[in-house]
C-alpha cells in the first residue's frame, strides 16, 4: 500500500492522485453542511422523479434512487450514517452511500444537475424552514410581552430619554414597544421568504442543461413559487442568506436592548424587577448575588449575529460570476446566527414570562426627577392659555424652586407657585401625580392605560389567530 490516497471517485477521471491531508481539511465542508441532509435528499428525490417523468432516466432507476434516498434519510436521522471528510460535503456523502445501496442507478441521479444548483437549492430550503421557526419564536415572544403588558397596563414606571427620568409611562406600554419591533422583525423575515422562494434546481453548474428537464415540476415539488429565471444568478448569489442574516441582526439588536433593560431593572439600584431563579446565576464568592446571565448573553449574542452578516457579505463581495468555492463559507454563519437567534428568543420569552416587576419601586421612581413637569406646562397652556414656550419657562422656574427646597413638584405650596405665576390655582395639583399624567396621554400610540389595554388585547387576539 502506498501513502497516496486514491483519486476522488466523483471526478477521479482527470486526477492521478488524491488530495493531501491539508487540502482535505480546508476543502471539506461535511463537518457543518451535514445539516443540509434532509433538504439535500428532498431535492434529489424531486430531481430523480422529474428525470423519470421526462424520460431522461428509467422509471425503475428513479424508484431505486428514491428508495435508497429514503434509507439514507433514516440512517442519518438515527445517527447510524458514517460521514466521511474524504467525500468532502453532504452531497457527495449521500451520493456515495446511494451507490453502495442501489448500485449503478445512483450514477444517473446527477444527470442535468451540479452541486452548484444543488447546494443553492438546499440552502434555500434550509433558510426557508429556519424563517418559519424564527417566525414562530417571534410570535411566542410577542404573546409573552402582550400578556404581561395587559397585566401591567396601569403600572406606572419612569420613561427615560438619555436614561434620565423623562415622563411617567406604563410598564405595559414599554413592553408593547417591543411587540411592535418584533412585528417588524417578522415582516422582514416574511419579506425575505417571499423573495427567496424561487428554485435554483436545474440551473446546473452555471449555464443550464441540454436535457429536456421540467424545472417547474421540481420547483413545485419542493414548495417553491417558481424556478429562478437566470442560471448564472441562481448558482452565484446568496443574497437570500444575507437578507435573513440582516433581519436576524436587527431582531437580535432589539433583543439586546430589552436584555440590557432587564439587566438594569434587576440591579438593586433600579430595583424595578426580579428575575426568576430559572434565568439567573449566583456567584461562587458573593452569596448575595443574583446575576442576570441569560440577559447578558442575549445582549452579547447580537454581536455574533451581526458578525455573521458582516462575515458573509465580505465573502460575497467582489466574487465574479458564477460559483466560486468561497461560497461554501456561507453555511457556518447562517447556521450559527439562526441557531443563536432561536435560542435567544426562547430565553427572552422565558424571562419575560417569569419577570416579577416591583410595581411599587417603579411607581416611586416614576415620581422622582420632576417627571410631571411637562404635565404642569401643558396645564398652563390649557387652563391659562399660555404659549407653550412661556409655560415651559414658568415650569422651569417652579422646578428650580422645588429643587432648591429638595421637594417634589406636587409638594410646593400654592403660595410658592403663585410667586412664580400668580394665576395658578388649586386645580394644578390634579395633573402633578404620575397616575394622572399617564392617564392623560390618550393620544394615538400614547401611554394611557386605556390605550395599552386596547393595544395589548388587540395583539393577543391577532397572535392567537396566527397561532392557529
Ligand atoms: N460544498 C460545496 C459548497 O457548499 C458544494 C458546491 C461545490 N461546487 C463546486 N463546484 N466545487 O459550496
């Protein structure tokens, strides 16, 4: 026996010797693309059936191929299939096994196709399934948020700008903000799904094929809306993967912001919420600690997901048409980012369901920092008919007074207020409480509990309908 490996059985005709070990290591993708096995087998079955229907291969051969592929599917699913790096990728691993199982007919499967249209088809099918799983996960996340929002439609908390107390809002309103973000995330994925749903199969290596194939039939069999229109484009682009990674990066960014808020809320300094034991860890040295690890990891994972998008767009940049092996590098970022997003969504949904807000602490904080100053200014406009700019100025003076006396706005006496603006009367106190403040914000999209209740109920109804 010599050291030299046998030349590759798939293209061995032209090669005298096999690849070096390093070549095999850099070239093989089976370590990750095995995950495309179900899609690869579905594509091969659709292709074989079409070849038979078109009279390109014999019906008996197609039957043997199909049965062999079903066997392989169950072998891989049950973990008995042996993947070989020497066979490079999932496509050749499956084809080689098919040959062992059914013999000569296996060699006819690759008629009128190439690994280039095969892999593009497989990855599209994979991404399509992943989009559906992500949509489910996002819907569950929205439902958890909307349920908590309904429960806390009237729980007052400080609303922030610049992370400084700005105006009181309701906790429910805050949670519903994320429901809206998740809705746009879902529509981005749905949009990408529509665009990707054209079938590359039959584009062959790059130029199409001379065999009388029926591309509409394979497209239909695989659930695509139609075949792709240009064979070069079909094997050369991965924009569908980029779109989904971009949508994932945006969704992960939304998650990371909520994660950061949960980290803040659960500090003793804020004290707005307590995380359940299920989503916290203790410290090996500081017994008092409850660390929001899951939230921190979700916050961090946005970086990985955005990195996957950046990584793949760098791979694709400047590639000449059509296929180049560079594109084999598309899979790891796609698998990694989509797995990470699904996991992050599951963890965040659990955290939202379990979160125990401290409504008293939130309410107390909502009243600090002169958060109803805008309500006071609005009152001056409404009741005393002051121009808003003047009302702003008067309110500023009142805040300064309260600050000097180290009291809340509603603790100033009427006499003190009248020193600044003599026309102020008792009624002003009715707008200075945080409850009155949020109740008054009834404008469309505003934080009033009545609005929040209506919006949360609306979402819950809609989401329940979608779940069916
Ligand atoms: N493993 C390859 C990939 O993922 C399959 C396509 C190979 N095509 C080729 N012409 N070498 O991109």
